[in-house]
C-alpha cells in the first residue's frame, strides 16, 4: 500500500510540476508580448520624433517557397512601415538586450527577408533598450548607380557612333 501511495504522489508531483512549468511559460510569454507592445508604441513615438511618418503598423505580407515543386506560403509581419521624404522604410522594433544586434543571424535574416518581401527604400532597426534608430544596408542589395550610368553612357556612345557611321556612309 505504501508503494502505491508513493507512486501516486510521484505521479501527482510530476503532473503538478508540468502544470507549473506550462503556467510559468504562459505568464512569461504574456509578459514578453506586453513588453513588446509597449516598446512598439514607444518606438512609434521615437520614429515620429525623428521625422518619420507612420504608414502602417504590423503590416502582413506573404510569399511562396517551393519545396520539391509544392508551394508553401510563408507569412511575415513587419512591425512598422514608415516614410521620410520620398523614401519608405520597414522598421523592426527590438526590445531585448541582445536582439537589436546585427551580430545575431536571426536579426540579419529577418531584416533581409523584410527587404525582399516589402521592397522598401531602406531598413531601420529600432533599438528600444538604447532608444536608437539604426539604418541597415546590405552590400549585396546596394544599388550600383555608377555601373548603370556607365552602361547607359556606353549604349548611347554605341548608338551615336552607329548613327555617325550611318550618316557618313549613306551614299549620295
């Protein structure tokens, strides 16, 4: 009989422990979400203070990837879409101590994904721990205006030379 009571108490203890763990996770998640919500509101004020106009908050978008030919929808949600002058930016708000760091692969990938999905003029990382706005640029995405200008000038040069040769050899 003692063995059954001990086993019953052990099983009950395990279930109570699991319940407390799940309860702790739920409370912890609720606190993080609440902190994120408050920080997002503060970030909007910070962005406005720095001259950005708020276009959208929690803007959803999606795209498809194909795995073995089968489409799979991927949904993303940008924290804030802002505008300053003629440029539109996706602003990602980070409220943790380490999350605003571009040293974290997850943060870099998230911002790169936003760039590819939303096609903004630029990306902003809003660090709410330090209350700073960081402009993020990827070298692989930078527009090389000089190369394009060189290409256009080359094409115009070829056209002009062709026109000149055609004009001079037109036989009259």
